[in-house]
């Protein structure tokens, strides 16, 4: 019930009292009217105070979040002053008097840095002063903890031929570099946030310098077995036969999907289980190689960098060719988050919490993988993979997916299926890529705020 309706009812009671003829009614009403008006007045005063307290809570929460971003390198005294400055700029309630704010800052530990903000004030009463309460005190507080959650982010980027149209490739590069800057701004130390880049089309390029890696397998394009029926090096060796390598130096670095069902698992590759190995393939449209986990904190290259060993340099050097196999991009992104071969992620400190995240952008439907050219069959493998990634037994991994649909295609059911709830983004223009990456960057940054 609002204040106006309460007073209207009171006026109605008084009007009826004026016309009442019975003395008993007048006496009873006279006795009752003062406490009634007192209750009404108390409700009005408390409503005013509650409104001021709610506004103070909002200002304190916002101040605490802003301090969490600025605290690095500041003294406790500087943080306290900055908190007061932020709060005073935000809290402008006209009826709040004697406003006091205190800030208690705890420097970074394994549990994270913490700021506790407390605010207090009082307000003059309009009605309760009649009964001896000329003012009401109120206060509230806000706590923010940050930096105790570290991140590993694997970004799988579509470099298929269709990305050359409608400005999509350039828009993706710009947006991806913007995400790097966002993640870097939330990092305070080298180990806080690592990011990996996985360019994909039909295959993924793991780098031709890895040609001697034990986690690779080869087919007859790159060697032969003394028993001709054995079509891969692993099968040849498992049968006790001799494998003779050839043309390895001509390999561009591409690998195809792992043998089923290891195309949907995070099992480490091992020669004792040949199906877990990654099969090197000859692929004309072999694109840019992957970039293993790299700290965004130490990434100081400019937006125009062409150094392929840096995050922005890798992004700038992307070119687009070939068909689409989202599943292999998703799978390699997951593998990049593991502590095992092929590219072990940096060791995780047990004193910290970690969030693993995959971001996959694609502009079209699946068209080709190791076994199929049917989108429905490729999607089916990808869904199994995404189920395994999101299975909490494997640890919590967030999945964000982006569909850049400039050709009027249907909404991608497989990309939507793979994303966690609320983490699927669809855009009908290249310009929408930036908005999607901005939203993801903000989401990931907030995950480093514990409270």
C-alpha cells in the first residue's frame, strides 16, 4: 500500500468521525487516531530510509567492482581514498546526512585480494520525531574478492574459405585482439590468464616443426610398411613390421580427426594405444598453425604485430581457405586445456581456483571431416564431443560459440547445443562479431570476481 492511499483512508476515517452522532464513537476514535497516525508516519519514514539504503548498496557494489580493477600497485591509503571518490560520485541521495564510508583492503593472497566497503548515514524523520525519534540511522556493506580465479582460454577460429566474404575474417581478427586486451586488463600476474589460438578448417595445423613428435601417426603418404596391408606407421609397428618414413619434410603440419571414439575424448596420445595418436595428413589448404597456451599478461605486442609466436601476431597472420570441420577445432581447443601432450597447458597452482573456457567461432555448417561430408553426421560427432567436454566428471569447462551467419542460413543447432546456457551468440553481419567477443570478454572478466 502506498503513502497516498494510506492518507486517503485516514482522511476518510476523519470525515466519518465528523458526521458521527454517537459519543462513544468520538471517544474511541480520539483514542485510536494518534497511534494510527503514528504507525502510518513510521511506515513513511522507514520507506524513505529503505530507499536511501538501497541506493547506498548499489553505489557500494559498483565502487567495490571498480576498485577491484584499479587496486594493483596502489597503497591501502590510496585505495581507501579512491573508494571514497568513486562512492561520492555515485551516491547523491538528497536526504542522506552525515554519510561515512570506510574501506578495508586485504592484499593479494592465494585466496585473492579483498575489499570490504561499509557505508553509514542518517536521515531526518518527518513523523517519528513526534514520538522522540528525530532521525534514523542506516548502513550497509559490500565485499568483493578478485584474483583468486585464474583462467585458461582456448579460442578456436574458423579459417575456412567462406570467411573471406562480407568482411568476416578482418572483423574476427579485430574482435579477437579486443578480447586479448580485455583478458589482459583483468590479469595481474603472468599466471593469471593464458590463451591459445586454434585456427581450423577441415584440419588443424600443429606446426611442421613437430614432425618428430611421438604423438603423431603417419599414413602411406609419408612412408611405407614392410607389410603392405598396414596403412599407418602405428599399425605397422604394432604388427612388428618395419616402417620406412618418406616425404616427412614436405608435410605442412596438418592433422586430421583422431580415430573414433578418441575424436571425442581428451585422452592423452600414447604409442601404446595407437588410436589416440594424431594422424598427419597432406592437405592443400593447410592453414596457420596453432599457438599453444600463452600468457596474456606478457603479451605486449602491438595490434599490428606479425610475430607468429605471439597472440596478436598469430591472429593477424590468419588467412582463410578450405572447408568446415568445427568438431576438430573444438577438440583441439579442449586438448589445449589439458596438462598432457600434445601441448601441455602450464601447470596449475593448487592454491588457486581455475576456470577453463573454449570459444569457437564459425560462419557456416559443417561440410567435411575425416569420415563424412554429411553435415548431420559431422554434427553428431561434435555433439558427443561437446557432451564430454561439459560432463562435470571431466572438470568444469565453459563453452562459448559464435555463429556468423551472413548468408541467411538457419541457426546452427550444433553450435547452440555445444554452448553452455546463454553462451551462444548469433550474428547476421561481420560487425556483430565484435559485440559477441565483447560480451564474452566481460563474462570471463567477471568470473575473476568471486563475490
